[in-house]
C-alpha cells in the first residue's frame, strides 16, 4: 500500500469511526453501509446518522421497559435491509439478555438476506418475517413492548400503529415516510368544495402544498389517534433537515386507557379535525 492510499484509508476509517460506536466494522460491511475497502458514501453516511440518532432516542425507552420486563419484544415494521434492527441489536440489545427483535418486511429477498445474517451466529435473538404488516399477526404475537417503523412507506406507518395497538404495545418509535393517502383526499374530497370554511382550501390548493399539508396533517392525526388510545406522545425532529426530509419522530408511551378523560379529549379533537377537513384516513377507519 502506498503512503497516499494508506492515508486515504485512514481518513475513511476516521470518518466512519466518528459515526460508528459499535465494536465491529464488519457489520457495516455486511450491511453494505461501508464498502469492502471501508468507504462511506454520502447516502450511507446520512442513513447511519439517522439510525444512530433514532437509537440514541429510543435507548432510554428500551432501558426503562427492560427494567420492568427483561423479556422485551421489539418489532421493526417495514424493516427493509434491517439497518435499524442490526445496529440496534449490536449497540444495545446484545447486552440486554432476553430481548428479541423481529423485523417485518414485505420484500422476501430482503428478509432472506437478513435471516442469513441473523443466522451467522452473532444475532441469535433476531427474527425476520416476510409479510405485510397487516398480515403479520400470525407470525408476530403480542404483547409487544416497542414498535419501531423507520420510513415505512405511506400508510405502512399507520399499519404499524394499528398492529401495535391491537397487540397492546407499550411504546412506539415512528419516523414516517412519504405520505399520499391524505393528500389525495384533500384533492378529491376536501378540495372539491365540500368544506364549510372555504378559506381552509387555500391551505392545500397547490399540489406541493397539498403534499406538505397532507403529510403534516397525517402526522397530527397519528399523534391524536395514539393519544386517544392512552399514549403520551412526543413529536420532534429526528436529525437536522439537511440529512433527511422525512424527519419527524413520533415517540409514544402507553400511560393510560382510551376511557381516560385526556384520551377522550384527544379523540374529540381528532373527530373534529377529520370533520373540518372532510378526511377519512385508513388509520381511523380500521379502528376496532
Ligand atoms: C423506505 S424503506 C425503509 C426501510 C428501513 N426501515 C430503513 O429505514 O432503512 C420502506 C420499507 O418498507 C417496506 N414496506 C412498505 N409497505 C410495507 C407493508 N405494508 N408491510 C411491510 N413492509 C412494507 C418496503 O418494502 C421497504 O423495504
């Protein structure tokens, strides 16, 4: 190796070291986050930063839950290549004996790859299910402790919420992805002149405003919905906007029941919001 190549390699490793808090760079290689010659491209750097931030924010929740029940069951919905699951396991769950992490992903080829890595001997408490979230109830039984969904597309975040509620999940960590359902309803229903207050329509008359407003109101609906089921919610940004536009983090912890006055108040606010904008989201329609 020439002096220049050696220096370059060192700077790549330093770059990764700045981000990677785990013991083994091998995991990042196997996940293709870094290349075999230990380079990190801009997309991977962004992804790693997002995953780290999320893990930092959910670790206290995991530790709290673990103190009460060491047989924690965590699910990662819309797991994709399972970056979140493997890194979370490597950094946090490996030390917490008894915890299990289950990844649910609809793309079979990604699930097979994750299974291969999990079976390599270092991730014995990880499992993967090839299924839509909606149909995963045969393979993933409650009660669940934590439901994670990082950038699960469109209504997959809503399916993760419904799944968690039906399985009595104690907490959620959700970073929603692109959102199309409500933007379409704003275009066809609310935008078709059926709103009582027509000035509201100016908020989403343009396609780009409809997309942004649709995404915003969707996350408001998700938050109120969780509150109406007895969850305390915290909504923040995950990481600087320069790293991702899909950046809203909804954390929810079960603190009461749907018949608690605070939950009833949230339900009422949700009903009023939906009525005002003539919206009928799947999240609410599917409620039991
Ligand atoms: C944008 S990727 C995010 C993957 C991963 N969570 C991450 O952040 O790297 C969304 C993933 O969700 C999966 N997905 C979408 N809808 C789903 C559903 N209804 N059930 C299960 N997986 C779903 C897609 O196949 C895709 O792999």
